[in-house]
């Protein structure tokens, strides 16, 4: 089961605008792969990503509304 969080994060992007990492609760998580995206850019998007952090590998769902990012769900991989 996943954990519903809905907390703000600071997202990092490469020069092409792709999500590469985010910071949450003082820790940095590298985005290894975008697994799926949902929604449209006008309504906001939801990204399901594989991440690596100090605790290991996990799956996260991040939502984006304009330049605001939130960590919605966190699942163990």
C-alpha cells in the first residue's frame, strides 16, 4: 500500500525541462524513470516515477500545477 502525502516538494529539471530529482523533508530523491503521466498541462499533470533516495528505490506520484509540485503518493518498490 502507498502513503497519501500531498506535500509540496522542490523539483529539479535538466536543460531540456525533464524532471531529474526533487527535495522533500530535507532529503533529495533522484528520478530514475518517468513510468507514466496523467492529465493535461492546462489541468495539471500527475507523474508516476521510479526514485532512488537514501532509503533505496521507491515509486512516487508527483503532481504539477504550473510551477508548483507536490508529492501525492509514495509506494515501496
